[in-house]
C-alpha cells in the first residue's frame, strides 16, 4: 500500500512538472501569435496590390513571358511544402503533408520534385526514404522576406531551366492558410506559371477580404502608367511577385503554426490538470486506506494482547 501511494505521488509530481512546461509553451505561443497576425495583416495590402499591378501589366503586354506561359503538356512539376521546424503543434504539419501527398497523387504522369521548408517535412520524407531537391529550415515560426527571396530565387531558377536539364514546368506551393485562431486549413496554390487574375475580381489575391478596398477595380487599373514599357515592367515585377507570394505563404504558415501550438499546449495543460486531480484523489484514497489498515492492525494487536494477558 505504501509503495502504491509513493508511486501515485511521484506520478502526480511528474505530471505537475509537465503541466508547467506546457503552460509556459502555451503562453509563449499566445504572445508570439499576436506579432504573427500583425505580420500577415501588414503584408496583405502589398501582396494584393502587387498581384493587381502585375495582372494589369500582363493584360497590357502582348509578349509571352517565360513566367506566364504555360506549356501545352507539363512533364515535371515542383512542389514547395511548408511545414514547421518543431513539433508540439497538434496536427499542423501532418495536415499540410497530407495535402501535399494528395497534390502529388493528382499530378499523375508527371515527375515531381519536392522542395521542403521546415524540419518536420524533412523527417517525414527521410523516414520513408524519399528524395527531395532542396531544404530550408530554422525560420518556420518567424520567417523574413530574405528567407522567402532565397526560396523564390531557387524556384525561379529551376522554372526557367529547360525540362531536359532538370527544370520544371509548374511550381505549386502547399502551406497552411490562417483564417482565425480556431481555423487554419491547408491550401494548394499554383505559383508558376502565373495565373493572371481578372481585374474585376477583388478577392483573387491571396489576402483577407477585409483588405479589399471599396473603390471599383476598373478605376484602380486605369491609374497605372507603364514606364518604359509593359514588357520591361513585367520583367521587374515577376521576380518580386514570386518572392512576395512565397513570403506571404510563410507568414500564413507561421501564424497557423503558432495558433496550432497554442491550442495543443492549452489542451495538454487542461488534460494535465484533470490527471493531477485524478491522481490526487487516488493518492488520498490510498493514504486513507493505509491509515485505516494501520488503525485496524493496532486495534487488532491490542485486542490480541488483552486476550493473551492472564486475569488476576
């Protein structure tokens, strides 16, 4: 009985220690999610206006550009998978990996080159002995534009390279879109070739609807003036557009990762609290049983002693 009570107390202390860790991680994620949400909101207007400007330029130029021209038949595609560097974030990484696997399965008949951003994706592919082209990691919860530009430059380089020399015909990005603290969902976007949006579609860019301006879209497009010419402007804007879209996907993923970690750690903390209560009740019951047994043994011993004592 004493050993059982000691085990219950040791387990309760262990759970209490774990609870302190999960609580600390929950508070850290809660504090960092505010900055991550602010970064997403700050990047949204630029992402949207750049997309609209690029579409305006592409609409006014009649020349084919390598980044906007889709091949008749795509033979090889690249998939950029954005996961987290660390765990303890619930189903965040597994959900986006599942979406990437569905995308790869849907690219039937094509060769697929995998580009990984985040250590969880690397662990997934290494465990299954599957090859990948490039890895970027160490910034999943706090990405910068410089990180996005490094990724974008490599993707553009491989896209512009002929397919026979290891290049790709299409580039897809799989990331987690942040809608709210309670809602994050995997999303698949074809990054290249560029899909020119309809100038009248206010929500075509990957930005929240709240960032959509109220004025008519045709008035916005009428304000553009192209110097020296649309083709030159397109050459300048397209690399910026690719880097921006990658950056925006990284920011969305970072906010989603922190939100998922905050929820997972809160759930773990609540579960630890319930387990501590259960272990405390069992420990008290074991202690009471031990005390009752000791009292019973003392009373029984006293009675036996009294019976064995000769009467004078």
